[in-house]
C-alpha cells in the first residue's frame, strides 16, 4: 500500500484559530486590467468576510476539491502552493474513487480535534492589533473507495478569511483535509493488522495486573510476530507521525485485518490471585506453584519479591523433607511397607556430620508411616542406607516423576537436580532433601501432582505444548501406600498443624531445609487436593507448617474449578 505523504505547512503560518495573530501571505492578483494591478499583491486583511462571502468562498473551494480540480481549489486558499501540494498528496496516497463535500454552515468554534488548525481568529471581538479575523465554516465529507461499499464520512471545519481584493479565501492548514491532521503528520492508506492477541487464562479472563506474571507476558509479547503476515493485513486510512516514531491513528478502515485469536494459557485467574495473595502475606522471599495433575497445566505461580528472580521456576535450593515423598516411594519399591519398622534415633552420622531431627528424643517404635508423618530424618537415612543404592533416588525420580528430564514449560525454568552420588555416604543426605539436591516449587508441585494422578504430566503453561514422558509409573500398591502416607500426614502428622487447615482428603509433606551459611531454615511444603497440587517455599521462614503450609492451604482452598 502507499505510504502517507507529509502534508506540510510552515511553522510561521501555524497560528491557532483562537490564538490571534496572523502571517500575511502575498498573492499576485488575477486582475488583468493593468500591468500595475497584475503586480499588486493579494493579502489577507484584518476585516472578516461577511457570512455570505465566507459561505460562498467555502463552497467554491469545496466544489473545486470535490471535482478533482486541485489547482482551482488551491487558488481559492491563502497559500496556493502548499494547498495544492497537500491536496495532491492526499489524492495520491488515499486514492478515493469519489469525493463529496458539502458546506454545513457557520460554526462558532472548531471541534476539539480541529483546535490545532492553523487559522485566523474567529472571535468577533478581535481587534486589528490582534490580527485579522475569519469565519469558521463547517462541512461534511463523504469519500468513496473502490475497495469498499461503505463511504468514509467525517465532519470538517474551514477557516475563511477576507483578502485585499475583496474576495474570500480558505485559510490553509492540514486540518482542512482532516480535522485530526497536523503539520507533523502524514495521511495515507496503509496495511493494518489486528490488535495483538490478548493473553488470557484458561477461561478467557485477562491476565494483566498480576505482578508475578509480568515477565511471562513480556516474553510472550516479545515473541509475538512483529507487523503480522501480509496475508493477514487489512487496509485503512491512517494518520501517522511524519518522523515515523510514535503511534499511528486509524481513521477509516477499508478492509478489516484477519483477527488474531487470543492466546489462552493454562493459568487460572482465580488461583493466580490466591497465589499472589498467599505469597505476599508471608512477608518473606518465597514462591508457590499450582499444577493440575490430570494435565500438567500450570494453574498459578507467584513469587516475592516480584521485582526479583522468578524463584518459583528458577529457584535452586534444597527442598528438605518434601523430598521424602520420593525417598518413601523408593523404600516402598524396595519392599518396605507402611508398617515396616523404621526406628528413629535421635541422631545419625552422614559424611562425618551429625544429623538430628526437628524434635527431641529417639523413637525406636517408629514404622515407615510414623517416620514419614513426623518427618524423622534419622529413620530415612538409616533405612535408606540399608535398602537403597546410591542411584536409587535419582533413578526413581527420573523414571517415574520426570525429575532429571528437560522440561519445556513455556517459560525459562530450572529443572530439579538430584545428582547420582558415587557412594551411600553422599546419597544419604539426598534421602532427606539435603546434600546436592536442588529444586523449586515447580518441581516439587509436579511431584505431588504425580502422586495424585499416578502418572507424570510434565508442567506446561501453553495448552498443547509437547510434554516429555516418564518411562514408567509406580505399581498400584506402591502408589496407594504413598498416597496413604501423605494423607495421614495431614490427619495426624506435621501437616496437621497448618492453619488454615487443608481441605479434607488432602495429601501433603512438610519440609524444613537447612541452607549453607544461613542460621534460619527455609520453609517448604507440597500437597494435593482433588485435581490440584501445590508446592511453596519461603526463605528463612522455619518449619514447613509455619509459612509454606499456610500459603499452600489458601490456594488449595480455592480449588480447581474448571
């Protein structure tokens, strides 16, 4: 399509219609009675034209323009050279097939859009010292185009002044062509594209206004096609900055562009609002992720501070005892049952370091169930060293829970890392989510989601994205026992202390993770309820039931309402 051409007017000639003052233009008179008369300049005078003279001057100009006699129309203005160039550019770049212009009558003030018109004052009280006065004449324009059966209709305003030879002239300004056009802009028919696709949640609700989603929305905007494909373009009359910088304004559409469908994410606005609120309420750096176990769709994520790292996806710290979900699964696969004896000594040694529990005293009577629901570190380390291998945990994590596979969620993320240790001494720390294990709520929420559904569904943000698959699932009896351990933790274990209480039937695991060079442990929590799984972490917030648990419970209470 043609580019709009700049319709120029010298700055010295641009005086607001209501602002007073005027630059006089000298025009050679057409009087041929004498040589002197031919050389006599024709100028604007301070006296306004009579209503009849103004009306006739406006009509003559509009009639000539409508007939396409641009030379004649320009001669009926106070600046023929600029007027003819502008009218010609308008015809060449807008290309109307027919132009209909009708005088509407005098008006007392320009429309708001026409207030930037360069014209003499129309105030009856203006004095000669303030400059010449003019009369404003309204008009109606109706332009036809071969491409569309609908005409372009708009209202305009002309400033009409009196000339020294007693005739009327249209005071030239870009607004004569269109009331929204000024000397710094161009007008023409150009390709136009539909508004960028809106990013919505899975129900079509907009996702703007959620602080934690700013990075995601910016990333999606940057990845969107710039300018659109030519086959998707429409055409329109557009007013654009002559500089090429700044937004353009569409004033008439000839052909509608192909609409761009909204991009629906897996997110849920209600759960996102709950996640943002729950994370902010803790008053500490932290994050939370909510996942739909049946699909892997990420329903919400939030992090604090929202101006920092998206620790929900990119965090990489030890998850503490929440990883005992995997260790318990490994023990169950190794033949341990929920009622198998798993004594809980007060301390145990790992790589020369004494490991204790979050509670005092030894419990030689503990079973796997007791050790899990009370989160006994020493039980898991001792039993793990007895029946597991150094690669048992990372192998199970990858084969069943997808941990160790490369995830493409739709947003940059850190994949949970459980390294394969070369000895049981190194692996023992991993059994309780310490050592070299690095995770974030995205990974831990996925673990809870896999327990809930029984099948690993890789987390995604965009429906239909490719999801890597785990190579196998847990045996039904192992899965049933693991779910029982998590639900019992909510009923009578460490998760029972969470306030507000988790929904009935929930399964959960708390975590308290020690971090190097920090005196305060991090609070971790992972849980599921119905077709909804969450995980949260808060830096230096202590026990899992103290911060991460309450935040997770608030999100689970909203539920997965499809």
